């Protein structure tokens, strides 16, 4: 499982796309998370 903090930014989106070459277990954390890949897990900061 890889977790990307601040996943809504340009670097976070690019990183999520690239990580799919290594794993399909990716967690995206941000205020308004949106899936980049179909298997992404979303976690909203409040």
C-alpha cells in the first residue's frame, strides 16, 4: 500500500499514475480526493 498525501496536486496525480506500474494498492489523501486510477482508495481530510 502506497499513500500519497496532497494527491490533488500535479505531482500527486503524476505519482499516482506512475505507481500503477509497481502496485495497484494506492491511497490518495487530500481535502477533495478524486480517483486517478480505477483501484485507488480515497481518504478525505477534514
